[in-house]
């Protein structure tokens, strides 16, 4: 069975739990060093997690340890040092973390 032309993949934000179209969210993956990075192409290897493109959801990632749960790791995970700089390029409500 093929997918119809109107099929839109739905993903869930790991911060707020909102279900949105895959293109409305940003995919995060863990790189070889164990740091969380943005997967712009959506084709990165390994387990991925999706997050909304707003400040509230991004702030919850670190405060509530959502990444640790999403990537099924015991230790706390850290975001790549350039993560917040990358997020500022979205042109939306994202601001750089100080």
C-alpha cells in the first residue's frame, strides 16, 4: 500500500507533547561525541527527537531533562555549544541563550 499524496507525517514535541507536522518541528540527534545537535536534513543516523520552534519548549529541554528521557540515557545530556547559535537562525521566536 502506498501513501496518498496528502499524507503528512506527524511527530510529537518532547517538551510540550504537541503533535505537529514533521516539517513544523526540528529534529535533534546525538552526535558521535554524545552531544545533541540539530539535524536539518532529517536523515541523521540513530535515534531522533523532535522539538517545537519556540523558546518555551527549548528552555524545557535543559530544565526538565527531557533529552535524557528522549534519548534513553542514564546520564544528563548536554547540548552542543553552538546549539543556541543555530537556533537563532530560525527567524522565529528563538533567542540565543546567555
